[in-house]
């Protein structure tokens, strides 16, 4: 194996260990425990080694945000294997709520206002595109023309985010949040279908 190839693999391995350690700390103790020094200690490296891979804590947090979206998207895609289009949308929604409940600290970092909004949006773009595809398939199956699929996606995305956030309240909890999300999505989807009394009607936005 060439020296350059070996070094590249070693570097990738080190970076992966740093990210895994950061995730463990975040999931177990929350964002306040996430420091470069703490991560370095966990992976038995010096802090300068961590800085070779991430310029600062903000850069590392952005990687965790991207990782969280990739993980949630992968799990949502599995839920989208449901053949019935209506149940497919509801299963994906339920998966998003479940993800928030099982990864509370990661989910909160993924949506934290302390993380640059444009960077968060870039990290979420593949997941947003997936939801748009999901809604497009649903609309086609019911012969509903959404005036703006992207805006319809934002309606769905915002609804799920709000309800997932409610799940962190002791008076609601994630199990009830899942039921609320199903109720909300059923109402939204029914509303879009109701606004389209005939084939080709435009609905969902505006």
C-alpha cells in the first residue's frame, strides 16, 4: 500500500473516531459537555490532533448536524418502503418524531439557533428533497396539484418540527407527540385533497 494511501486511511479513521466520540458525549451528556478537550481525552489524542480535523468546536458541531440529518434520512427512507402512499407519509412522519425522542440532544443541536441557519439548511437539504419527493408521489396518487411543492414541504417540515419539540415537554412526551403528528398530518393531507374538488385543481399553498 502506498504511503499516501495509508496516511489518507489513517486520517479518515482518526476523523471518524473523533466524530463517534463527539456523538457519544453529546447523546449521553448534552451539548454543554461537548468540548474539544473532552473529545480529545475520550479518543486518547491531544487537542491539537482534533484541531487538525476540525478548525474549532463550531466546525465539529456542523459535522454532527450533518450526521444527524443523514441518520434521520436513512431511517425515513426505510419507512418510505411502505407501498400505500398515505401510510407512507404517516410512517415517515412517525419516524421523524421517533428519531427526535431517541436522539434528543442530537435533534436539538440539528435545530439549534446557535448553529448558523444557512449551514443547517445545507445539511438538511437532502432530507428536504426527500420529503418533496414523498409529497410529489402522494399528490400524483390523489391527482392533486400542489401550487408549490417546496412550500408544501415546508408546511409538513414545520409541523413535524413543532410537534417533535412538544415531545420534549413532560406534559406531552414523545409517545403522545407521535399521535399528535399523525392527527396533524391526516388533517393537512385531507385539507389538500378537499381543496381540489376536481382533477388538476391547485392547492396546498397560497
